[in-house]
């Protein structure tokens, strides 16, 4: 069972390892926050629509253990499950890691979001299938004509 929370990431360091679609989506959600955290992204390459923002530091190279220093949240978003597992293994016990290749091995997952006026509903599939969460959110939006 999971425990849903809202986090204030103001002044926090968030590390994203990976530069593809999933990493781009994670970073895009981070820069939409009212107070954008300090974002450090490491990847040998970045997809063409990877977001740019003054609080994003990008390093075009492979992951190194020291990349996690000082991070409160870590997103392991590479296309290689072994590297994502290495990132999770390298993290300190106080760092929260999201391994996108293996949600069951993650400390946290992102919820799907559905906005209704001033409210935001967080939808979670409890570390099982992120695609099911995405589909459920899309279905809710269509059914209730939401954005």
C-alpha cells in the first residue's frame, strides 16, 4: 500500500538521470511547480523537446555515483534497467528514488493528475502499472470533459 503526499520541493535538489521522453516528462512537471526546485540532469543525449529552464543544470555524459550528492529526490529514467538499479543502489537511505523501469523497486512513484477547478486529484496504481494510471486519468478527463 502506498501513502500519497504533496511535497514542497522549494529549495530542494532533484536529480534526473536520463534525457529521453520519460525524463523530459518528469522535468516538465517539475518546472510547472509554483516554486521550481534546483534540477540537475545527466544524460549522454537529450530528446529534441527536452525542456529548458534557468533552474535546470544539464550534463551531457554518463551517470556517475557522485551525481546524487545533495539530492532529495532522484529519478532514474534511463533506458537501461541495470543503470537504473545502480542509481537506486548508490542512493543514500534518506534519498527518495523513483526507478521508472521497476516501480516496485522505487521509494516513490508519481501520481497521475486530474485537475478540477482549484483541486488536483492524484491517481495512483500503487506501484504496479504506471500505464494503467495514465489510461485511468485520460478516461476520467474524457468522461467528465476535464483538461
